[in-house]
C-alpha cells in the first residue's frame, strides 16, 4: 500500500483523477477518522478528506502506530461508560479492558516491539475513565 506521506505530496486534483492514489487515501481516511467505516463517494467529500489528512493525518497515524495495544479497525468497545475506537483507546485503558474481560483480547492487535509505558499515580497524565457515583435519594413515604 502507498504510504500516506507519498499520497499527501500530490495535489488534490491529481488524487481525485487517479484511482491508484484515491483508493489508498480513502483507506487511510477510513482507518484514521471513521474507525474502519465507509467514506462517502462524492468529490466534495474526497477534497475534505484530503484536507483533514493533510492537517493531522500523519500525527494520527503515528499515534496509532506507537500504541502497544491497537483495537482492530472498525471495532468500538464500551468500557466504564465510555466508548472507544482505534483512535481514542489508550494502552492503559486497553490493559484494563483485557484484565477485566480476557475474552476481548481477540479484539486487539498487540505489538510486541513497542514497549509498554506505565504511568505512576503522581504523573500529570489524566485518566479519562472516571468513576461515576450516584447520590442516593431518600424514598418518600
């Protein structure tokens, strides 16, 4: 498959007129922005996809490639009241999901060559999984 950097070196008109560039661009967009979903087929949407990829597509691709745990494309997992896809799930959340639900390990691509980074409790990294508490309302008589 053509690298994203190579695709972004071309002008948008060249990509729209060449299916050898258009199809890989749509695959990258689908993976990075639609969680494996189907992109639209109109030229206007393709121009917008190109601009989004140009803006932050390489950053998103690098972020996904540096993860130890990658959610398989097209999958969405709901854990602790929060929904995660390939672009939004972190290694820490992935570990929590697999620890609590071992059968979901098959939903992940685990890269052995990427070191797992642990964060200690004193770091400034915030955990997006927040424990939800409910206030009890007394029953009326």
